[in-house]
C-alpha cells in the first residue's frame, strides 16, 4: 500500500489518498491547511514527512505523515522570499529546498523532523523565478529550473550550495518548469517551453552534450518530466493534447509510446511513477484533476477517478513507496513539484 498526495489550487489545497492500483478513500485534511494555492508537494525519503510549496506566506508548509497528516511543523525561521513553486527533499533526508518567485529564487534548509536554519544562498543565483528544484540521487548536487537564461542552474551540494556548475553548452530554449535526475544519476532531463519542449543531458558533476530531441516531441510546453525508477522510460507532462508523452530511454529518447486511450482532460502539470513503475499518475488542470494509468512499457486502461476529487487544478503529485521507506530511485525523493505557469 502506498499513499499519494495532490497539490491543488483551492481549499484544502492538498488532497491525499491511499493507493493500491487505484485511489482509496481520501484522507482527512490537515488540521492547519496551507494558506493558499499549492504548487508543489513531496514526501520525504522515508515517507514520514510532507513538504508543500504554496502561494502565500510562509510559502512552504510541512507535516508529519503516517497514513494521514500530523500536526503542522513550525515554519522556517527564515521563510522563502516569495511564492513557493517547487519543493524537493534530498534523497538522504538531510535537506529540503524550495524554488520560489523572488530573489534568491531558491532557499534550502537542513531537515530533521522540521526546518533548520536556512543555508546561505548560492554565490551565483538562478537568474529568474524558481520553478522547480531537484537533488541528484546521491544528494551531492542540486538543480534549479528557472525563468531566465540559462534557465537551468546546477550546484554541488554538501550541506549547502557549492560553486555553480558551468551551463550546458546547448541551453534549453526558454523558461524551464521542471528538472529531474535519472535514478542512477547519469542523466538529467529538463521540461521547458519552446524548441522541442524537452531537453536531456548526460550528467557527471556537470552537464554533458545534449541528447537529441525525441523524433516526436511533446505537443506543447512541458511542465515536468520523470524517469522510471529503472531508468528505461521517461514520461513528460505538458500542455496541448494529448497532455502526456512517454518514451523509452536508453541514453536518449526512443520512439514515442502510444497515447493513453483515455487522455487527461487538460494541461498536465506534474507526472510521477509509482515506486515499482507499475503505475503513472498525472496532476492536471481540468476535472477530475488527476489521471492514473497502469504502466508496462506503455499506458494501460485509466484507473477510476477518486471518489472525492481534488478541489480544483492540480499542480503537484507525490507518492510513497509500497509499505516501506522509498528506494533511492523513487519519484518521492526528487520528483517534486509542479507548477502551473503563471
């Protein structure tokens, strides 16, 4: 049994469900709700905590999790400076980072059942609105998706930001909304607007030469992308029908898989695999706001909608592992955030 949580636009701003090849009965809402629209959500690596990025001060909220929300943790002493758009736990559970709308565009904190004292800002800041943030599986690097060139910034991580890595030789063409490392840490994928709407690079303490775009690119702006835990597939959430595109992955994109027989109903904002790669779950803009499918080298028949739907546009989704702490390559660790572009 797993648990899945959606971040969405209207109160209660987060909705959580048991997951076992389908949605169970919605869990009770947190006693203290996030203050407004939630754009990103992520479970900690052990599934014991949830952090949510949202639109009003303190811009980030966190809760213990044990098949339901516990009492909200205290806010960080130094909160992010603007609207929280994406959130990511370090896979080793030692830190949490928030991508946000105002300089310094990313804020990071030690994590130990609550927020520690904010780490110093990077010496070289992201150059625009922080849209998404991701740690690599070894918790030794952090990447931030943002709105202005070079639109992706990456740093060594060791209890704080190191000196920014060199930009990719071939930059994504426009605003980046999501970034993810592969489960083995050997590749990084960037969801963005313009060009092919998706870019991927080898990763080895920095960006390698950009992989070729897929032969069939996503049809609209990409909001997020995720690797399967075995790194053999990539799924992209995007605007414009079919709203989701999936590809085999082997150091580059293979031939696009067939679209789901029942498409998501509107622009998709975030996608995640379950930890065993048996299912794919999408957060999107239009009712029922979430769509889930069995996965086996392609989309199966869409699962039934939750009996109690998220209240409105869903921007983020995260899932715990089956009955135990998630493994290193689960989306729970760093498959974080997604945002509606605004």
